[in-house]
């Protein structure tokens, strides 16, 4: 009997993750879970990952985080959804402190910075059109992207990732993933082309919480 309590305790500890795993995550790709209303971007769980080709040897990526913004959606008319997000370029990060510093350093001798400079304006995306596929779980979202003081139209290929209630704050939450490609020279960022690719792949993961 002296071993009974420790064994029960060990079994309980082991069982907790198993139970959690079997119950599944709180969000699921079920459109019926989407509630109409205005949602705010969850800055801690929304990120824009960018990727460029470096010298033709490898690809290199970085992240914009702390994204803020709103999503207005009605599941009865998803094509009328509106999204507007702000991306703090000054918070860009990479796996290399040296490269991150290069992205944000001032231009030499008062000249134009190679990339964003030390005090870049926030980037912004404002949707103008939403076209859904037949299943309603994928869409092409067109909008205006403002980056480095330049505004250009961009179309995102968006996938509905999941919806449900956040178990911690009890807020209804919707998640999406999206991807697109832009040419950085279109936004006045041409340093290093073509050694560092003009084309930039953007991979977006976004969560929105109902207000």
C-alpha cells in the first residue's frame, strides 16, 4: 500500500496531457462556429513571416509581430467582410541580431537607409474585396498595402483555420492563414537586388478575438 499513492499521482500526471489531447483543441475549422461581429487582432498570436532568396544559396526569413487591427464579419455574408491591420515595421526581428540591425539602421552619411531605417512608419493593409471559393473556407482578399510610404494593391490567398472560444479569456476567436508575394522594389526598397531577391514571400497567421 505504501506505493499506492505515488503510483496514483504518477498516473494522474500522465493522464492529464492524454485527456487534453483526446478532447482536441478549442478551435476547429467549422464555419458554424463563427459569430457575426467586430473582432480585434490578437497581437500575441498574429504574425507576418517574410522570406527572401539570399544570393541564390538559401532562403532567409524574418517576422513582423504585434499586429493590431480589426475584422468585421457576418457568416451570413462573408464576402462583405472587412479587415484592416497595422504592422509595426520597427519591431521586425530575424534570427540574426546583425541583420535585424541592418534592416533598421540609418542611411550612411544621412543618406537613404538600405531597408527600413531606424524609425519606419507602420505598414497597413486595408481590404477592398473578398471573393470566396465554393466551399466558403478559402478566399482571395484584395486590399491596399501601405509599406515604406508607398501604397499598392495586394491580393492574399486566405484559408479559414478555425473558430471557437478561447478557454483563457472566453472570447470567441477566429483564425486564418494567408500568403502572397510582393516585389519590394514596388515599395521603394531596392537594396541588394538581384543578389537578394526582389520578390518577397509573405506567410501570415492571424487570430482575431470578438469584441
